[in-house]
C-alpha cells in the first residue's frame, strides 16, 4: 500500500507558519506595554462630613476644610505639598513627614481673588510624586462681607515692664501678666518683648514661636507651659487711615495669607506698621499706635479681626 | 548586623589562608648565628636590628649580642645591621660559607642625611635643600601610635591636625604654618595629587599607614614646582614596593566601640638583572559601632552612635624594561559608609557614603645625563549624604546630596645634568577637575543641580646648582599656570520656600580664567660640618574650588551663594633657618614671614532670606577680599639620650592676622584686625621612643594652644593636651602584637562644633609578616 503524502497540506502549513510567526511576534511586541517603572505614593481627597472634596463657590472669608489621606507605595511618604495659584501669585507650602500612611487636613479661608486654584500631592522617600488633586474655589461675588471686631487699644509691656503685662488674648481682648498668662494659656495669642539677642528689637510673637528662653524668666516662663498657641504674621502695606476706617472684613481678606506661609514673629515694630495675623481661629490686622523703650518698654496696638 | 558577622568570618578565613601561604613560603631557610659588637669598644650590642635587604626577614640581637638568623637561599644577599647611635652596616653574603657571622658597628651621628625626592622632584639629600623638610621613616611609621595615616604627621613642627572623633571622623583637616585650610597643602600619594579640584580636600581614610614606606614633608610654598594647593607645603606619601620573594603581611585589630579591622598585603618582585615585573595586592576592612557625639547634658532621643564600615583594596603592577626604564600602575579603591550621630526617621540615620577610585601610572626613563618621568593620574569620587533634621519647631527636613567628582591629569618632567653639580629640570602638566552634584529634597519639591569644570595647564623650570665647591647650594624655579572654569551651571527645579537662590546665579554660569607666575629661589650654606643655614623666597597659590564656584545652598551659617568668578589665593613667603647636627642631637630652627593676597572668605552679602522655620538667615558668598599676614617660628629637636632611647620634640608659633579686608559695596562683614580661626598660636609635641630587646615603646605628647573658633573672633576653643602611646611586642620570628592607645589619660574634649571626642581609644593589633 502506498501512502501519498499530502504535499499540498504540508506546503500550506509552511506557508502559513511564517505569517503566523510574524503575527505572533507582532502581537507579542504590541502586548508588551511599557510598565510603570515608578512606584509612586497615593493621595485621596475624602468626602466626609464637614469637609469639601470638589470645586466650590465660597463667600469672601468663608472657611472650609479639606481632608486627605495618603499612603506609601514602596517608600515612606515624606512631604505633603499644597500649592495655591491665584491671578497674581503662587504660594507653595510643603510639610515634612515620614510615614507609611496618614491623613492631612487643610484649612482654607476664601480670599477676595475670584479664582483660587489649589493643588495637593505627596512625595515619597524616592522622590516620586503622587498624582495631583486639584480643587478650584470661586468667589461668590454676591456674598456680603463679614463683620469685624475692633479692639481699640491694647497696651503691652516688654519682658521687664512693671506697668503692663506682655501677653494678650485676642478673643478675651485682655492683657495678661506672666502669672495670669500661665493660668490662662489657652487664651494667649500674642506675646510682646524686646529682643536684645538677634537685634529684632520690638517684637510681637506668640507662645508657640520658640522665643529664646532667656527673654522671660521665672516659674511662669514659656518652656513651662503646656499649651502654646501659634500666631503667624505678614507685614502689609495697609495705610493707617484705611485700617482705622475699616468697617467690614474686606481689608482683612485682601491681606490674608496661607497660614503656614506666615512668619512666626513681627519684628522691629514701629508706629504705623500694619501686620496681618492668623492664629487658626481668628484672622485680622493690627496697627502699631505707639512703641517705646526696650526691655521695660511698651507697645500700644489696635486690632481688627474676623 | 548579620552582614557584619559574615564579613568578619570571611576576613578571618582570609587571614588564616594567608598564614598558610606565608608559612610554606618560609620553609627553606638555614639558621646562622650573628654576633654584633661595637667597633671601638668591642662590647657586645644588644637589640641590634638585622635585616635581609629587600625582604622583611629580620631579627634582633639578645643581651649577648647574638641573633639567630634564618637565612633563605636567595644569594647573593645584603644583610643590613642597624642600631640607634651607630652607622648602619651592610654585609654582602654569597652563600652559607660561615658558621658565625660577626658584625662590628661604628658609633654615628643621630641625623643621617636622607635622600628626598619631593622638594625638587629630583633626588637630593635633605642637608642640601633650601627648605625645611621632614622625613618620617618606615621605622617611625611602624612604631608611632597612629590609627590613621594622618596621625603620622602629628609630631611634625608646624603641622596641626584636627580629627576630633578619631577613626570615626568624616575626615582629617591638616593645616600647616598658620594657614587654616586643608586645601593649602598638596598631598601626594606616590607623587600623584590626592587633593580634589572640587573641594580641595583629601580622603585620608583611603590611605593605610601599614602600606606607607616613608613620608616626605616639604614646608613653605612649593607651587613653583607643583602648582596649585602647594601653598603651605607638600606631603608626599611613598608606598612600599614588593621585594624579590613573595611577601607581605596579614593583620587583625580590635578596638573600643566595637571596632574591628583586618588587612593584608601580598606582593613579589620578579625583577632579575634589572628586568621583569612586580606586583602587589592589598586589602582592608574596618568596622566600628562608634559612640554618641553629644555631651550627656545635650543628648536627645535623636542622637545615636557614629558608625563606620570601610572597605579598601588595591593592585599595583610594574615592569622594569632595563636599568634605565620602568613603568608602574597603581590602583586603589575605597568605599565607606559613616553615620553622623543622629537618626530621626531614616533607617541608617544621616550616613555619608563614599566610593573613591585612584589610579596612578608612571614611566621613568633615563639616558646618559637625561632622566624623564611621566605621570598620569585619575581620581574619581562618588559621594552621597543623607541629611535629616528637626528644627526648633519640630519641622522635619530631609534631603540627599550626591556628588560625582573627577580629576584627571598628567605631567612630564625632564631633568638634565648640565654639570657635576648642576641639574636643570623642565616640565609640563595638565589637570582637569569636574564636579556634578544634586541636592534632592524629599520634604519639599526642591531639586538643586550644579556642575562645573576647572582645568589647568602649566609649565615649569627649575635649576639646582652647587656653587663654591659645594659651599652654596642654590635652587631656583619658575612656573606658569593658566586655569579656566567652564561648563558651570546651577539649576533649581520646583523651588519652595526651603531654598532661595538669587536668579542671577541660576542657569549657565559665566566662564572665568586666571593665570599665575610663581617664582622660587632658595639657598643653603653649610657653615661647618655640623651647622648649615638656609634662606628661601617663593610664591604659592591655591586655585578656587569648583564647589565654591557652582554650588548654592544651605550651610550652618545661612544660605551660601555660588561665585563663579573666584580667583586663586596667593601667598608670598620668605624664610630663614638653621640646622645643627651632632652625634647625639640635631636641632632645626626656622622663621618665616608670609603675606597672603586674595584670600577667600565667606561673607554676608547684606541680604537675608526667611527660612522655612520663619527665621531670617544671612545670604553668604565667598569672595577674594583679604590680605593676610603670617609670622611664625618652628623648632625641632631629635636627641639620642641613651642608646635605646630617642627623644623628639617640636614647637611651632604663628600669628595669622587679617591686615586688610576689602569689603565689597553692599556687603556687611569686615574682619580687619581679626586672627584666622582654627589656627592655634602655639602647637607643641614630643615623643619618646624606647627600643628594648623584647618590646618597643613610643609615647607622644601633643599640646594645642587656644584658638579662635569663628572668623569674627568671638568664641575660643580651649587648649588641648593629649598623651598617646604604642607598645609593640615581637613574638617569635614574624608575629607582632601591638597596642595603640590614643588619649592615654582619657580626657575627652569638646570640639569647635560642640561635639565630644571619644576619650581614650585602645586598639590592639596582631600582625604576621612573612618573607618579602
């Protein structure tokens, strides 16, 4: 019995083999996606009660909070970055951390700028940035400005003054001496002293500003406190007349700043200086009416806040 | 920790293997008694040192003046017999032809003229040089207390070494003759420069004292011969070369603070009848857990012990083509990781890592009256530092610094003997250095990137003449250097409030160039057989460092701004000196006066920036603005008190004052009338060396006077007095036990940064040296 080979079939197979091989190769190559060779950390904005998680329209001075969660992916997270892009400026605030995961709360007080573009991301130990979360805050131009509280005159004494206390509580509008301040730590927002050490002269700071321990002394000295409120400051170009004639908070909002970008001390104060302040409860301005002396000197300020 | 144990086991096994090799290499020897006596009194001499030339086979005579010597069959050989207070004698042996060998030694001067190569780049005796020179011999290197190579320089008059943390220090700072920068001294290893163009500093950790044959120190500017960095002087370390039988050493050490050390060297010369090759291998590993830098009253939870892990190795090969022609290539590698004593979050705390590769190639050729030497070198260093900090507000900062520095260069020098007593040398050199670095922040988005190149081309000439029938030795020299700075750039990506850099220094940095002509003239006159005097005048210069020209960023004082227009510092120097040598004592005295121009200072620009913590920080910049005056006196003495006891003493006095401070407009600093910081007025040292039959002892004392800690002369560093010691005990033929004790009296001191020194540090070593 003679068996004839199906030559035509085998030839067909050979003919098909090469195209199949080529096609397979093409499929193989095209299926190879360039894998992400960077493991980056993750960030999410949380939509929880009391927090916003999307674009919003806010009235001037309206306060909102945003809550984020972050997590590492191969390396600890080392930075939470928040950036504000407005019409005329960019503000960058980076907070150093070292954690595998965590949450971060950002408090924003809407400024007078029509549109605020906020960006948030985290960075890890390998220098990889997460995706960026973007939030836009629009100004509600129909909203009314808010009321302000004015403290007409507050006189504080420097560290060795025997006529006036060095500590001030904004909410209570009260000047405290060292002992009183120690007993009312949660009330204290401002501290006045004369700085001989760094030539900052007449200075207003706050308990959390790391004031040199040699400035004050005694058992009520700041290192012995358990509550250290922090107030931050930015010098403004507000004219004295504009400050004195303000009736609502537009002047405060116009001179607002991102809390973490403010300075911990207002230094070399002279009469006529106007500083914006923020203690994460109240934002406002103070005007220096009078300042004199050194370690036993005094300062008189007028404050408005919202 | 497991890695550490594994390393120790591996090194221990290697040590044992080397011992086995060594033992088999030393099996075929014949024992011959050698009797040593005084040629005049004929009395027996105990503790005489007998060594076979070009090997490490050695023995010491006992109280009867007899040493039983194991001589291998490598005839003809030279037997070298020496003892303190006697001329060294060399006996040639052609075979095992004697039952007892009798060697008579003649009493000699304590100071034997040494042949030096560094002061003139030609061979000259130290007594003919118009410079103050010092030689640290192999015998001193072997017996001195030293846990680091730079410790060997501690008794040299005029040298001040800062190494506050001992072996745990990041590096050593070596100052000479009233100048306060390590970059002012040129450090050579086998003739090739170790100073980096990027920062001027030298990595002393990669130099192992056990591998050094000798150290030559030339004081005063030698820039007319060596160019940049040789402003205060030159230190040339010459490494050991193998001999004609397989030999080397293996050693292990243990020290305080969990310190372990193991090293070896193995080599052989196959050169026969001035032809053949030689090779040498070496390696070393050292680890230590360290101690806490902060004094007890300042310790915080973030303070942790320093630690070190070092690895080094090298290979050297050479070939002798003929008696007049030879080539050699030496490559050394070094890697370390060192903790900095703090740890906040990062697993290793704030470590610094370093990887360095250093290669030298050299070719020597001589023909009739001409000798030519060509050198090439390549030095590359990769550096990584992790910086963590918590400021006073508990704000966390983390950034990494990575730099890649490279130096490449070569030189050719031809020396012509124009007469019996005259040599003319002509030379050319080229050197290029580069730096590329980044500061990457992880607690903000700042990324700083900087780079630059500095190249120098040079030509020099030197004439050495002996006039008046050798009664006047004259050396004159002239050198021209031209340097140019290129490829400079400074970029700051994604800046935040953490970093502030004036936009005028961002981007491509302007190119700059400079040139220098440095003269030199010196004369030495032997007044009598025992007294000679010398005088010299010369210039020196230190080129600007790439780091200062391209890098802006945070430093302790504030924010430093790059200055690509920096020019070299210049020193004009005049010196006179005298030397007295007699049989049992030698005394050297030098006085010098120098004026420095264009000295660089970091000064406040008048601007400030607000740091991330809300503090105002000064912006600083290095500028060439000071006129400096340096006056000094040095005294050195060496005395043979009794036959086995040698005393050395040194003292240096110098005053370094800023005479003019040319403050640029807008800048705020003026340091006129201030004294250089970190430059003690008084520096003294002494050493007692005692050679007993069964052991050798070396005790040293160092005194560093009060010095200014800062440029404004507001704070001082208290005087420091230290006693160190080393005792070595030879055991059998080739074993040696030694004990190094730094700071014998355990007096820790606080350094200029407020950190604690380690106090007493004990280091025990066992070493096996085998033939070769």
